[in-house]
C-alpha cells in the first residue's frame, strides 16, 4: 500500500520507495526495493539532526560499526549514506510485528516461543557485541517477530565501543529509560552489560506484558530502575533465574551476551549455530500461548502459520524432559554449567560476583556473574526446551543443569573505580602497538583486547598497567610540577581472560601487584594455569615461591574468566586475596618481608625451553581502590 504524502521521496539513492513504515525520534523508515527487487527498510535521518556536524560524525561512526555486525538474528545493515544532504541507513526488510505489538494484541508469550525469543535476542546481542557495538536502545519495539525468528533492529542509538567517549552531551539520555540499565541513568560509562540489562527487561515484558519496573512519570521510572527489584511474573523458574542475573544493578554482576547464550542452550554456542537452532524452533511450531494467535512459528496467519500445531521434533516429552539427542546430538546431554550469582524473587540471595563482563566478556564463572549472599537451591526436575534448542537450564536431583553453587565472599564492592581499559583503542599506555601474531608477541588486538603470547623461547611476559599513580612520592619532588597520586595501599585488580586458539601445553597467566620496574622480577602474582589450578606466588629478584598451594577451580572451556585480586597493606603485612568470578579461591597474609607498594599489571608464563605455547587475551582491566587516594 502506497501511503506516501506528496512531499515524501519516491526514490532514495538506488532504492525505489514503496511505502512509509513508520516515524521515530530520529527519522522516518520507508519500505523500499533495490534494483533487483529485494525489499529493504530505509531509515532516513531527520534534517534537523543531519545538519549538525557533531551528529553527522556520530552517525557515520555508528553506521560503520553497524555494518560490522554479523547477520545472526539481526536485520543486517546493507549500506549507509554517510555524506551528502540526506543521511540514511538501508537494512534488510523483516516482515512481522514487533514484540510490543505482538504482546499488546495477542498477550504475553509462553513456553517455547518465550524461550526461543530469549535465545534469539541473546544471539543477536552476541553478534552485535562481537562487532564492538553497543545497541543502547534494546526494547520491545526494536525486536521484530519474523516468520523465521526474532530479529533485533534499529541501531539508531547503537555506538561502537571506541566512540563512547565524548560523543554524548552532558545530561543527555539516549535510549528508553524503562529499559535502560541503572549505570546509564546515573551517567556512568556505557558497556555491553547495559544491553544485557535491557535483554532482561525485554524478557520480563514478553512474559507478562509489563515492563519489570513500574512508574508512569519519568522520575518514578528512574527511581524504580535504580532502587527496586524487578517484577518477573509469568516466567518459569529456570528462565526467571537467568533474567534475574541479567537485571543485577551492578553491571559487573551481569552475564555477558555470550554467557547468556551459552547458558540458554546448555553449551558453548557460536552465534551462527544458535541462530540456526532458533530458526528451526520458530519454524517447528509448538503452542506458545493458550487461546492466542501466537505459535512458536510466528504470527498465526503468516505464511505456513495457519494455527497451532503439534510440538516439534525436539519438544519436551512427558514430564517436561527433552528427548536425548535434541540439539546436543544422539545420546548426549547438555553439560552442567556452573553459574554463580544472584537471582530474584523466590531464589535465595547469592554471593557477589565480579564483572561479566560484563558483559565483553565471558562464560562459566566469570565477569558479570551477578549476586550477593549464599548459594540458592532450586528443587524439582525441570528442563527448558526451545523447540529444537534443547536449553537445559535447571535440573536437580541427579540430572544435569545449571549449578547454582557459590562460595561466599565475592570481590569487595565498596571500592571506587580508579582506572579501566577495555583495549578498544590502541595507544592508551600499554606497551606494543597493533598486535600481529606474525610479527609481534604482544599488543592491542584488532578485536579489542590486549594480547600476550609466550613460548619456551620467550617464557615470561609481564605487562605493566599504565595506571595514573606512582608507587611512592619522589624523594625530591619538583615544586613546579603537579604531584602524581600515589597508588593506594589497598587495591583491587580485575581482568577478563581468554585462552586463545594456538595454545599448546601447560602455561599460567593472571595479575600481579607490588611489582618493581626492574629486570629482576619482584612482585606478587595471582595465577591460573591451563590445567585449572589457582595459586598466589611471590617473587623477589627472580627468586620465587608459592605463598599458597594450588587449588582446583572450575574454568569455562573456550570461554572468558574474570580474575580479581586484592593487595592490601595491613599492620602485620600484606593481605592477598584472589577470586575467580565471584568465588574466593585463595587468600594469604604475607608477613615475611612484605613487598612495598609497586606496579600492577598482567602476566603470562610457560616453562623455559619447553614446547608450550600460551596465547592469552586480556580484556576489561580495572583498578579499584579507596575513593580518596594519594596517601600510601
């Protein structure tokens, strides 16, 4: 239907305009056709924005970033007009209502439709974040329910991680407050963890028809998001637990999009695999909502969707159990996956976790595992199926599932963030330039992490973090120079760590504190090794030894681990504590000639002259300490 007014364009670039799909705050969206007949969506930016050079710069960066996103459960960006008087973005056209329209007309989603939505949107976020992009405005109207599955659209406020700094005006809120993370509302830095929070809000809406935080006026909405617990009605316990993790107030306590995806499908999952499974689930319809127009295959009345159908081949059997072989292959079950963190509602509180990196970042126990308190317990036998996606989330009583087991005492939360680097941009003070494995063994990787490679010929690499502190004030200070603050005597270090492909044999990696800038190694080391051991080590002028015996820890295979380490000067020495995710794994009070304040950073090591090769990715490095610094 041609609903164009006389003053609207009939041609935009090489695309013929067919009709107007809608208008939003940033511009107008048209249905168009390419010269070869392919239908597309064309978002034309309003002239009042495009005439400003500052906006054009942001638009250009956002469009470039959006074109890097892989086509998994998203509406792919085909091209963008970045110059000229008329700015626009062309994406593939996705037929189907958005989630808000679907829930308003047909009621909340249930069963496999809700599960498939959870996996599909998590898959989309994994692809988006993998391109270094933050969506920033994930909400029900930006998720389309197509005949082949949910699609995330509209990167109108999406920002490449390397453009966050300096592009948003003071006090400006970009996004929809009811679906925005608390840290965004407080004006703190935006990260992929913000999208994970929005995912949780989205799932709460899909399950109940209401956003998880109430309030009508803007101040009431802001108060609810910042201070109250979410309402998670209409969800089965397994999904409610994961959504509760995603809605943790502290972004460091949330899972990443990749961690969400891995938990939902019960194994480490690539986006392309999950997207294929969601598509199979969506097209193998099972009743999604009793008495309503929705099936797992999409809207009733859409092509091939004339009404409710029987369960698909991988739907749960009697008692809610998933048939052997569903998704994981014949005769195999979904692996148990340790998840540490906090849930809401009827699940007891759990111990605090370190950042998940957050959201970029991780899996298993690691950054972003949310929570505070003691382990929760969930009873009963229950598996959650997503049609062909056998997403085994919760099973107790001998069955495999998510292990909600925590050791008490996550990293301290009462310290201020003093320094951070997500390695999106090079030249931030770490040594080495752009990392190229053919010519260098360390540096800034294009994928947005700091790489270190070691081998038997070059067995140790320690990299000092360029924190804005000095270990001690100069003996003869320059009265004309601005004083540099002194590293606090109490610090908490953290980083997300991934062992990259190409690693062979046994190696160890981690964080160090109280180091000396000397060829002879002096420092405290907090180390994990590739066999799953954790230990604290002390070295003085290259002579080192263990302060704690190695203990076994559970590390995700092929996933990211959040490692945290505290070095605190106390009356009797230096208190050293180590966490993997939210689990405290080692602690030691060094009273034997404790090391003075010093350098901090990351380290990787293999045996000298061994055949081992260790390739490590460090990401999201953080330094926390007392809010008032400067005195040792």
